[in-house]
């Protein structure tokens, strides 16, 4: 059995993360999806995510196998939603962005492991609402979102030179549950 866990990405992971992003960009292109084809996310964006401690790496047997950003600040492109509405528009939320898995690890169910852990980290940081967006041609991300109970809420416009229209999804966990005290020193680091 493999050792699999999630950790904050470090500057030393930047080259590996960019390789994973480039593989994902090529895969999207091969699927006829214009998402990420305008050059973002680029190295500067991922480096900024790492410096802001919102970039996460999925580690499999000591190798970064996947990446995602978990943003706790409001996402500006989510201010205006079209053809629908957010279920809890005023509630704080976490946004899952820039999800990618290395081609060496695809088909092993690791995207679900990545999502599960991101949602756990978000919940430990006081979020019960989660949002994401994806292109209408990104059927894999839509399926993953659906598998986790995300509901399509409408459409948002993102900063993409090729095709800025994205489908917007939201997951709302039980609002009655809140982490009030962490006794495990390891978990305290996640709440930073």
C-alpha cells in the first residue's frame, strides 16, 4: 500500500507542480478544452499560491503527485453569478482552484483523495461552504464535483483570454458543526 497524504506545497515543489500543471494543460488541450490554454496558471501564480500558503501537494510515496489551491479569501470572479445563484451567498467559503494530477498517477482515484483532504482542511479552518468553477468541456472535473455533492449553481466569468465562461459549483456541509478545539499538534499547523 502507498503512503498518501496532503501537505502544504513548498518552494522546492514548484518545478514538480509546474510539470503537473503542464501535463494537465496538454490533457485539456487534447480533449478540446480551451481551459488553461491562455498560459495560466503560470509559474508566478503557483509561486504566489505557495507563498500565500494556499497551495497543497498530494504526496504519494514521497513524490508530489497532485496539486490544488485552497483559497479561503473570497474569489472576486464569484461576485457575479449568472443563470443561477449561490445557495449561501453571504456565508464564508473556500474555493478549490488549479486542481491537477500527474499523468503517472491518473486512474488511481487520487483526485477523490485530494478533494476529500482539501475539504477536511477547509472545514478545519472554519469553512462549511466550498466553491469551484470549471469549463463546460471539463467533464472530469464536473464528475468529481458531482461525486462530492457539489451542486451546479450557475455560471461565472473568470480571467481567461480564450474562453472566460465557467460553470460554478457549490458544496454546503452541515452548518451546525464547527471545530472548536484541536488537541493534536499536527492538526494545529493546518489552522495557520
